[in-house]
């Protein structure tokens, strides 16, 4: 069995995430996704709109994903590769070169992102909304997370 591993925050889940996970699954038999914890995101200087548990549930509900693990530090990648018998470590092309050191452990691949959509662009758009709009969007995202959980 060929295991593929990736990591991400997966905040503001969108079609680019789905496309990436589909392509990652196509690289092997089993896809493990490390979802960044809220604490780790704070260390990275990121603030998520969606809490870790909900992001984990959303990613878990995607049919291409076989297992979700918490990503709590930069350093865990080597131990995760060894613990899960990973053959392929893959990330989006915006991380090009940053994980080449993992080539000593497994194959490392950087995949192209879906054009025209990104969490960063969505975040910029959200900042243009007033507080009421943001509250409505958060409620809608909570509803989506609940539907995803019910479907799994």
C-alpha cells in the first residue's frame, strides 16, 4: 500500500482544497492529511475562522481522505513519515523547495494550486464585510460543517 501525506490549515474550505485532495489521493492508495491545530496556527501567526475540530471534521468527510491527524509542530513531519510508512509527501506548489529535506525519507512532490481561488483571497474579501455579514457567513460555515459531519 502506497501512503501519501500532506498537511494544511484547511480554513475556509473551498474547491481548491477538494482538487488538491483528489490529486493527492491519485498519487497512492491511502491519503493521510495533517490538519494544523489552532495552537500551531497561532505559532505560525495565522488566525483561523474555523476551529480545529470543525476543520478536522470537514477534511475527514472528504471521500479522498483516509485519515486525519493533528499537525502541531513543524518538526513532526519526519516522525509522521516514519510512523505511517509514508511513500509520498506532497504539498501545494507555494511550498516549493521548503520540504526538500524530506527526500531522505520519501518522495516529495509539489502540486499546482487551483487557479482563481485561495483562502487568502477569501480572507481579504471577508475583511470587506461588516460584522453582521461575517456573523452570517460563520453561521453558514457552521451549517456546512454540521452537514459534512452528518454525511460521514
